[in-house]
C-alpha cells in the first residue's frame, strides 16, 4: 500500500475516533449563558435570579433537540424543567414551579449524559422585560403603540413568579405607574399599568420593574404627547435620523480621585480633546450608552464584561453614536488656546470598524497612566479654537468655544460607598448655561460582569439622588483589599446649548466644553 494512502487512512481513523469521542461527551453549558430569557442579567447581580415559572435561556454544546432535558437541583431535590425550544447549542426552558429561595444548580442531560452543574440563584420573583433586540436593553416589546402620559401600557416579560400586584413597582421615566394588572401563560407574563400624568415624553423613556426587593432590567418605551414621541436625539440634541451626518468635538476637563491600589486614593486632573464624525444609518441605538433618558430619570445596563459595551466611558460614548458609520475628517483635529496648540490623532488604527472612530488626545494634566508623564493642564477658562483639516468625508472647518469653570462636586469626599439598596445623593456647583449628567458604574473582573447607570437631573439642578433602582444591578465590589473591582461615581457638566459649526459633508455639528468630577467607590 502506498505511504500516501496509509497516511490518509490514519487521518480518517483519527477523525472518526475524534467524532466518536465528541458524540459520547456530555453536554456543556457555556459560562455566563444561563439567564432570564428577557432580561439577560447575569446571576452575579440581584436581578439575575431565576423565579418559579420563568423562561430561562442558555447556550452550550452537544444539546440534541430530540433527546435533551433540563434538571434543576434545589435543596438536594431535583426538578424537571419544561423545554420550550432547543437546538444543538441553545435552549429555552421554563423553570419548575418551586418556591425555594437561595442557590442551586442547573444541568442539561442529553442521551443520558449529564453536564457539569451550573450554579444559579433562585428568588420568588425576578422580572425581566422582553426587548425588541432580544438583548435585554432598548425598546420594550409593547402590546400597543406609543403610550401617553396618563395612558395605559402593557408589556411582556417573564419571572413574576407568584407575586401579587401589591409587591410590584413599575417606574417609567422615574415616575411610578399605577393600577397594575398581571396575567401569565406558558412562562410569559403580561403586566399592564397606567402611566403617571407627569411621565416625561420621549422616544426612549426608561421603564423598570421591581418585585419585592429585586429590580430587573431597564428597557425603554415611546411616550408621546398627542400620539407622537418626537424625533430621536443624541446627547447633544442632534436628530438621529437615518441618513443624517453629524460631528461632535468635545473639550473635556476631568477631576477624579481614583483608588487604583486599595487604600491609596490618588487625585488626578486631565484635559482631553475628543471628536467623532458619523453617518447615521438608523435611528436605533447601537448600544445602551446611546440611550439618553429624559430629565429626572436614569438609564442603566448590566451584563457580561464586554469591551464593546464598556471600553468607552459614558462621556466618550456621547461623542459619536455607536450605530453610525465612521466619517473621515482627516488625520487629526487640533485645538489652540492661551497655552499653545495640541493635536488629537485619529484612533482608526487602534479600533475595529464596528466601533466609533474617535479623535482623541490628552491635552495636559496627570493621567492615571504610568507611561504618560504629567504636564501642565491646558483647559483654563477662556476661548479656544478648533481646526479640522478635512478628509475624504468631512470638509475643512473651524470652530470656537468658550471653556467655563469646571463643575465642582461639593460632597465628593463623603461618597466613598455606593449602597445599591439606597442609592446615593450628589450635590455640585455649575457654571451658568450648563446642566448636569450623573453616572455610576462598576466593573468586577472576578465575576466578569459590568454595569452602569446614567441619570439626567432636572435642568440646572445642583442636587440629585441616584435611585436604588438605577444601581440595583451594578456588580458588587470584591472583598476588602481586592483590586479586581472598578467602582466609580461622578457628575459631569454639559452646555444646554452647545455651539454649532459648519463643515462640508455634515448636516449638523457641535463643539462642546464639558467637565466631570468623580471618584472611586466601593459598590455593595
């Protein structure tokens, strides 16, 4: 027999053996994939608990749809879950109708072979809202059209368990809804309620549902006055209509106390230039950071640690909507002021085409990066000129902006702990013509989860309490002494009417002088 044929037969035998081993292996559940089928919240946050009768989604390998079952272990007893749908890699199942709280395990069994147990948390109720994108954030799946203040709304979700309506609280735009009614069928809960008459209008008004002490995911609903919610807008008031081309240039002063080493807080002050230019292909949000809540309300999200969601801060995420296609305005954007000229280079070499292309530069200060030496601050109050040289998509342009005194967070020294059960109150001082944005986030690298909340206080307000419902599902910080958590709270100042400028190829453009003050916190 020829050597080549022998090698081919050996390779064939090896492949057959490998396939046989793969078929005989037990099912495998992907880490982080067992979630409420509506909210998609991870089990490491309170809202990620699984309730009696809730629909649960999970991913993995070697799920034979014709011979697969799901078993739940709770209190040393095993219960069979009901399979709703199954493929070789994805299962939707309905939790058994048990009432036990605490911890347990979920197993997938296929052809008599059992997976390794997956740790889960039980709760009497943990409601998730179904969203249109099936990712647990963004527009809720409503039964009906645009809602009106004082009108009736019905949304669908899963996880109400046996909760009575007297234990359910629904917040829409930060205002409590009333006259709740619920029904359930095959694991899907329908929750009807009446919006408060003072519910703010908008195309993305946040809605959250709390049952007992557990708050689920944050979704949005369109609330209109007279039947229309108005055009979708971004953080700087620009219409986010399909086909629109826009640009934003931001001069940002940051003042933060960071505890990069436990027990050793360090004060950092940095000036940045950020710019982004985009062609809006859709009016839909590309990520939860694109969703701007109305005044007095908060938008929040929690989920697996994902660089696509968290690598841009809330402020940088405002520079360019992540749903837009990048526009090339040339190799750099420069700013000149009393202390000279600084240049921001394009970041297109460092990021993928799917992420916003940001022009960014540290203008001065002491950034928390050992590789960058401290330099004098650049953005003193006064007038600054921005020069855009122009590129294939955006023409050359010049813009002028007045930089005011930065925001001062007055009670910053007293906010070192963020208790998710009560929230926290911030007070600050603003320059005239500015309003505030309040935010909180945490990244827990040990549990590989992240979460954030962004709130818009009433215009020109100088005090605001971040409500517990906004931060309820931020991951908790690690044990004392751990450096695996990055909790942060802050308040930013943005102009009420940012100046506009003209550039070839753009329908609208803004230049913004903003500032923020923040600090590291322990989230508990």
